[in-house]
C-alpha cells in the first residue's frame, strides 16, 4: 500500500538544491513517504514526482515576471487542482514567496497543513507579509541566523536549523583543493535573462583585465540546465574561457583566486568555500528603480548581510558594466599598499562559517516537520515511528 504523500514546492535552483536534501532527510526518517510537486533535477533525482518544473519559474525583476505571468498563473491553477485531488498529508514550500504564497493560500483553503522551509526574505521588502505566513504556516524554518529577530517583531517563532550548505560543501575536503593564482571564476546565474544581462559584461571586463594582467585565466560555472552554446555565444571572441559543469561546483569555487558572481545563494557558497567574490546584480531599469524604493536592507549579498559589513564588494545595475567591474576586480587582484588582500578576505570568511552552524540542517528541519503534532501519526502510519535523525 502506498504511503502518505508530501507535496514539495520549490521555485528556483537553490530551492531545488535545498529541497533535495530535505526530501532525503524525510525519507530516511519515514521510508514510506511519497513526494510530488514542483522542482528541478536535484529534487527529481532525490525522488520527487516532478509535476511542474522550476525552469518555468526562474525569472527575476518586476518587468521580467510580468512577461511570464500568464504561464505562472496557469501553473498555479493546476497546482491548486492537484492539491484538491491528491490531498497530500502536508505541503512544504521553499523560499520563492511570490509564487509560494499563492500555493499556501490554496492549501489553507483545503485544510492541508503547510510548512515553510527556508523562510522568505521578508526583511528585505514587504515585511508585513509575515502576517500572512503567521496565519497559514504551522512551522517556519530558517537557514539564516539573523532572521529569528526579524520574525519576533511579528510575535512569531521561527526555527533556525543552521545552513544546509554546511552539509553540501564538505569544507574539510575542500581545504585540500589548491587555489590557482590568477584564475577568475565567473558565475552569471541560473536564470536565462540574468545570464543574458551579465555574461557579456563579464566578457568585457575579462578583456580589460587581460590588458593589465595578461596571465589571468577565466572559467565559467554552468548552472544546471543552462545551455553551454548560449554561454559561448555571449562571450567575446579572442578571450579564452573554460566552462565548468555544475557537478564540480564547490571544488571549482575553492580553486579560484576570486569569483564574480550574480547575487543570490551562489555568493554565500563562495563565502563558505573561502573564496573572495564580487557580487553583481542587474535587472531592467524599471525593476531596479522600484526595487530601490522597496528594499530596506543595507546590502544585497547574503555574506554581507550575515556579517553586517561589506566583506564582498557589491556592484549593482550600471556599476556591473564591464569597465567598473574590471576596475573593482583589479583592486582585489592587484591591491594597493595597505588595502585588503585576497588573503585578508579569506581569513575574514572564517567568521561567517562559524555563524552558519554545524552540518545537519536538513535533518533538523525534517525532525521539526515530522514531530509536529498534526502530522506524526499521518506521516508514519501503522504505528511506525520516524527513524533516527541527526541532531
């Protein structure tokens, strides 16, 4: 007889990655569980019956989302229909609030208990949406240490479990990966529009950097599902570039002298790998203007937010065009006397690693969900008890 069903809803590549670890932890504890929902290759490999693909949701910026709105609304209607038909024992949503809030609303109407893994970044903008979470979610689980204080302002308890990247990176093993002096890593993101905006600027910056330091080499990390031929078409002729597959992600990061990375989870990965980075961000002009009016944080990058200082330079919008990008990179690659060196930044990153807690975040999150009073019996039927989970 088939076991209870959990619906997992991820909205982007990082959610797919973290969701896969959570699914595996839940299955270790309750092997009979089944999983369906929205995900990508990592969740699918972990055992999710993928009914909807995150690739259809990977857009950013206000004007960019508007162009995809009909497709997104159709997907939401289908998910609501599936929830009504399948009646899963629980819904787990991962980050992506603009999409997942609508899924939560559908689940609440059906009486399906919902859990939020990787609490959304409401502290950046539209903070009052926390009230919606308070009314629709049984448990809110955070992977960033500063979020607990934010949610307390709304009389909400949030469970901080540490960061799953501590499990994924295997830092002790990464320490044996040698740093290649002069290797500049490029991480233009996982969304097509993001890559179209950033990679040509990265290429222009590389050309300028080679005029100053001819010995530099460049390598680009290809995101899962990203077409390498597209990446090649955006890169300038005459500038050598190596492409690295996503399966070598963390070792590649560790091997770089420095990295230029699109804002997002990737910048925190760079920090945990111990590699200095420049954080870049570019959307349509209208999206950026609206974002500046709404976003209330002093920094864009997660490493800077966690450490409450700019450990990684941030170049936003026009500032991440080729010329300013090359100029900022040169400050790191060839610092003036008295300026921070790449070695200085690597040393500072040790502090960040300590703030994100020990390995086992996904197991701790799974235990919180399985031990919830409304689910413990339904998720492990016939008197079976959840298996042991790491503390």
